[in-house]
């Protein structure tokens, strides 16, 4: 049928009778549709339903014809003309290229969008078309009347131009989402010689950090509410160095996209944000490499073709020296302290043919800490955590404007914690194994983008398996693995109406089930311990929920835009922090009959302006988020003390609200660039079982959050960078009184999170100096100072009690511990 | 280069710092604290103290504010009641306790306590749960250190209902009173109706104990007390145990108060315990 339509279109010039007949029918439909243009939602509903039916038929030919017709009907302004659409596709990734300028007969007619040329029958052919895509080689061709309606042109990156363009970057800031490139990250002052992705993300408005740590809180949400994806596969713990660095080696990252609101329906499973990290692909043309020698760790990356223009590979590795240094320091010490981390990235890309390519990527990370009292062997402590991630992405160009993306992924995260007194050991082991499959079809043209997909996640979680390892061993009940599945179907449509209004509407429908094998122990009505045994794959409890999303953006003129969005999201895997800061020991648990899915309804409106005179972009967004089924640990106990409860009996449940306004002003062109972001926000929680049901501040509630990043290119060799951060202090709970019980002193606590610690602020500077090239070797020396004015920012507060009952003396003092008060670092980068 | 790196790491340590800060927050000390026990075949024993503001310095000038030795403490059992007598005990804080001499604890019976102090009345009730017999008490030492001994307590959980346990030990001639052992509070989840082996490692209180020994030494004679109790009291002790375990951990999140078991919001516990005892000498 599709072939017939194209044939029909190609012959349309010659068969005027059929053409007139066709036009008259279309005209009638067009009039009806034109009326509906004034009722956008009706159109939306209409097209959504029609296309849904289409997709379910899974007949791509029918789909193609249908959508092509829709496009024609909506985009043609007169039937005396025919639309010819050109879609540029990157010949490596097969992704569409969205930004290019089009010249017809030397006249710039189209900028920054998909090009549709309206060919008038009276026009003379062939027409000379020139296209200048950003970062790609320019191309020109002659357009004839016989060209197909939609023509796909594959283009190759222009390596020389590409570097220039990426520095220039895009101009328009987007609502609800922010993109960071490898270059953005590399400009920011280093932390111990490392460019850290998460530390860069923390500088964006609406994103709060946990002090110097790598915790991320987005728009008042919790740490577990961020979906962190590495090549579309979820990571549960992305921290090195107890949370001060992330596992992402900046050399192996190509780009990062952060969604704070208006999350498209192809993402789900977390209610606050999505941080999608794309790994760097290997170079198809030539072998390149980069090494970085830092004060904390060193890294090495090499990339190149295994078969020129067909397959490529990238390998990156990073390792810390702390253990090697420490070994030499503490060789004769009574105490053995060892710590190291490493991460390895491997990427393999293969172009199967001109329409298909496969990317296989892997991430391996490890942190290992050991403390041992060598002299008396009285106390030992060890902790290690590992990530193993594999992702396979297949991109296929099915038809000229229809692509298929398939992801298969596997992640295995485990944590081992041990503490021992002599040979009496307490061991804790947690593990998460996830299998992910995501299949997505994307149809794209000028005014209409549509995607339909299916996602399946299989979770296998072992939370806090605990044992006391003495001579004989106290045998507590072993924790069993927790199995759950979620099946997601998503559908997303974007319309551009009259070049002014862009509507993105989507729906995600999730079916979640907790499944066996599982042994559920409970006390029955006679107060006797009973058990229910679930066989493998038997459903224990299930939920199903729709997640509607809509975003509307309206261009007031070329520079000013307004925006509104609504997003509903559910979360089925949860993490309740067991400590006042985020540690790798925090444990994830799946939803069950007791632990209901977390829900967030987020509303946001925004305004953007491009102040061309000063090359500035400005956005502001106002948001309100209502969260249900939030969780907190009961008793605030360490998880080992709640070992005797079923996994879902250790929590309190409540609700939360957060609202705020974000401002971002960004300059991207010129010698000076950077941004300034400010957020005024409030985040509160309400739990019946906490603080007598009174509302309290969330731990990460921050009234003010200001971040400034300024980069200055002095000349081609020397550039400077500066970061300033100011954040209101965290909310925390403090003891208000103490008393004696059973020969110990215990505390009573004040209202939850009623105390505010000191504000956090710091200034970092960085200098990059490019040395003279030695052949193909380009050398850059970086010198950074973190927290240059040595601000003593609170990391945590503890209480020190001096007691001597014989002398009737007790005194308690509060002490604040600050880390990283002025931290200079130097690193050397060599590219070849 | 190595010297440079060494200097750098030293500087990190040097630049990380701890300083004293002043916390101004509403304090709520001066609440009555009750620590009362009644066991099967024993008289009630009650310690009364008062809480203090968290940051208030206690010394000889205000130490007496911690004590509550002017209270009237009454224990009721059915129609019976008894006013407890104040006993002085110089060896142990809080220097005084209240003790009964008429009503002995009986298994299955309910007991009510009433404390009257400074015009206020505080009340709570408890029951003595059925005790569980100690089946076997042994000790064993580590191969690499014969002086580091654990005790192994073996008992059979009754199985017909949920049981809540707490284990105490007392080294004869060394400890003034029974002390809860390390991770002493647990329930029968996972071993209901079965024989359970529990390894006993002593706990110590940095407040009152001069030695921090966790093992039982050669020559120690140890009395082991296995207690059963009601769920509400078990929950209270679990909360307290969590607080004590986390108190030395600055990252600990021990900021939930246990549910008050007394009228008028007195702190503490009135705990009925079904007890059984065993004794062992470590040779």
C-alpha cells in the first residue's frame, strides 16, 4: 500500500483527473481538520486513538501511509503544492539530525528544524538545495519533482567543524530538561583532579546536593527518586569514595540529559528525575586516546576502528592510588587501612549495514575498603561495592522516517559490609540484579513525532542478608531474594501546530507484580507464626497504573516562549536511607502489599527569553509536586536491628509536597560563557507516625540554592573557570533532652527536621593551560582549588559527652565536622 | 613525586576539621523517667529519675535535679496494692530505688503502677508473660585465644504464640546488676516452635562500666537471665537498643522517640518479665 501511495504521488503531476479527484476528497477532510485545529485537544485525542490502533496492528506499511497522509493534511497550505521532506540522518548513529540550515537557490529558507520544501507546480526544476547541518559536512543536490515525498539523507560528521560547533553549542534552553556535554563537564573545576559528572549536575537549578557528597535531590524529591541510566540501563549506586565521586569517568561520557519535569513517557519508574547518560562511542575513522594523571586517580582511554567505517571500540579505565600511597605510609602501623576504587568502560559499535547498527557497552566498577587493628586484631571493618552493567542498543532505520531502537541490559550491584570484634563478625550482604528490555519505534517529521514502545524490567533484590558469624553462629532467619517485574507500554506524540504551538502528550501504562519464590511469615489471628509459600513466578501482589504526561510550549515570538506541563509518575522500587547521609549501605526494596508505589503529580509552568543583545538565554520555571506513599525507616534503626521483621515491615508511610521557582541565565557564545542558576523552594513531608502527624521539612529542604559557573577563554592556550555555590543548610533532627535507662544514657528528640544547619557555600577555581603540541600529543595541565576560601561547610554534626558519675559530672557538646576545606589539585591530560 | 603526594594527603587530613558549635533549640528536660520491673516470683523494683536538657552541664550543683526520690510509687494487682519503699543504693546510679515487699510477680497476671510526684500522676500497666526454660548453657572459646569466651544459650521456643525475648547476664563478683547482652532484644520470628541457639557476647555501658570487656574470661561465673515480655515493652527496648548501638555512629539516624508507655507522657518502661535463669562457670 505504501508503495502504491508513493507511486501515486510520483505520478500525481501527470494524472490530473485522479489528482483533482484526490484533492477534492482531501479538501473536504482538510476543512474538517482545519476546524479541529482550533480544538487542539480534540485533534490530539483523535490522532492518538487512530495511531494507537495503527500501532497495535504493527503494520509498518499501513502506519507509514497513514501518518504520511496526516502530515500532508496538516501541513499543506495549498493543494497546488506538494511537500517534499528531507530528513538528515547521522550515518553512524542513525539518529536524525535536527539542526541544519537550508538554502534553496542560495536563499536561506529554513533554520533549526526539519526541512520541508513546498514545491509549487509552476516552479522550475531542478532546484538547487544546499544544506548546512551543524557539525556535519555540507551537502548540496538538485531537487526534482520526481523526488519522493520524504527523502532520507545520510550525512557524515565533519570532525573539524564538529569541534567548533560543540563549543558554540545550541542556543535555546529547554524547559524541564538540561543537556550537558563532555565539554561542559570538563570545563568545571576538578575535585581532586577529577571532572565529576554528578558534581556538574549539582550545579544546575532545581537540583540540590547533599553537601560535598554526590547525593542528588531534584525539586524536593528523595535520593532514590532519580532514575540514573547508563546507556538506557539503570544504575542503583553510582558512587565512588563513599559518595564523594561518581563512577562515571568523564572520558567515557558523550552526553547527559537531565529531566526535572515534563519527563517523556518513554521514561518511568522514578518520580523525581531522569539522568540519562550516554557513553562515548569509539571512533570509526582513526585511533585516538587520552590519559589523565590526577592526584587521586589516573585514567586512560583509547578509541578506534576495529574495521574502518564499520566497527569501532572504546576502552577506558580509571583507578585510584589511595591504597598504594597508604600502604607506604602505614606499612609499620598497628592499623591497616586500605581503600581503592576503579572503573572500566568498554564500548563496541558495529554498523551491520547502512540502516542498522549495534552498540554494546559495559561498565564495571569496584570500591573496596578494609580497616584492621593489626596489633590486637580487636576490630575489623570491611566494605565493598561493585557494579557490573552491560547494555546492548540496536538502532534500525526501518523506513525513511521510522526508526526502531532496542535496548537489552543487565546490571548486577552488590554490597558487602562486615564489622568484627576479634572473630565475632557481623556480615551484611545486599545484591540487586536487573534485566531490562526496551523496544521503541519512533516516527518523525516536521510537525509530528510519535513514539511507541514497550519496556520490561525484572528485578531480583536481596536486601540486607545478615548473619552473626561466631564460632557456632546465631542462626537468624535468612533473608530471601525478592523478585518483581514491571511491564510498561508507552506512547508519546509531539505536534507542532502553526509553527507556534508544540504539544507533547504521552501515556505510560505500568503493570507491576511482586512474584515468588517467596516465603511470607506472619502472625495469624491466633497470634501464631504462620507462613505462606509462593512458588516461582507466582504473583504475590500486583499494581497497575496509568501515567499521563502532557507538555505545551508556545512561541510568543522568535525569542520568547511559554510552557506548561503536567507529569504523573509512579515508583515501584524504593530506598529509605538508614543514615543521615547517603551511604552505600542504603538498601533498595520493591513494592509489596505493604509498600505501595510512590506517586508524584508534578505541575510546572515556565517562560524563556533569548536576550540576543548580550547572547544570553533566560528561563524560569515554577513547579509544584505532590508526592504520595513516601517512605521512612521505622525507629530510624540500622537495618541490622530490624532483621527480624519482614522486609516491608520496617517503614512508615506518608506524603510530601514541594514547590519552588527556578531561574537560569546562560551565556554560551563568546570568550565568556557559563550560567547562573537560582532556586527558591520548599519541600515538606507528613507522616502519621512521625512528629505526631505534624508536617515537617524534608531533610533536603533548601530555601535558597544558587550556583554560578563562569568560564573565560583568555587565549587559545589558557582558560579559566570559576564556580560559586550557596545553599541553605539541611534540615535535621536534634536531641532535646537525655535520660538514664538501664545504665545507659539515651535521648529524646525534638520535632523532626526542625533544626537547620549552617548554609553551605564555596568557591572553586580552575586553570587549564594547553602545552605545546608534541607531534600528535596534545597536553593540558589543569590546576584547581576546591573551596578556595576554606569555608567550613558542615558535613555532619555529632555530640560528644563527657561523663563521670562518681564526680557527678555530665557535659555534652555539639561538634560539626567539615571536610574539604580548601583542596588544591593538579592534573595532566594528554590527548593523542 | 611521592613526597608531593604524601604532602597532599596529609593536607587533606589537616584541612578536614571538627569544631564545637552552639545549638539553640527549645529544650524539654525535666520529664519523669520510670524504669520499673516485675518478674515472676520477685517483688517490683523501680528506678525513678528525671530527664535533663540535652546541652545542660550537670555537676555537683545541679546533680540532684536528675533524681526523683520524693515520689509515691504504688503497684496494683487486682484488688491488691502496695506502696513501694525507697531504698538507698550508694553503689549504683541513681542512688535510690523503690522496692516492693508484699506483691510478688505471678505468671499471667496484670500489674498497674502509679507514680505520684510533684502533683502529677503517671500510670502504666504490664503483664508477666510465660517464661521459657533454658535448655542448655555452654561456653566456647576461640581457637586463637582461649580467654575469649562466648556463652551459648539454647532454648526451645513454645511455638503456640509470638514470643519476645531479652537476655541479661551477670558476672558474679564483677557486675553490680544484670546487664543486657549485645543485641539482646529479639523475637521468635524465624524459629517459632524450634530450638534456638543464641551466642552471648556481653555488652558494656560506657556510663557505668569501668571495663569494656565483651568476652567472658576464664574463671567467670555467669548467671544468664532469659526473659519473655509483652510486645509493647519489647518495642521500647528495641528502640533503646537501636539508640545505644547508633549513639557512637555520627551517621546514625536515631531520631524517633519510643511511644510513651505512661500516662502524662512520662518516659521509660514498666516491664513485666517472665524469667528463667541459668548459671555457668567458664573453666
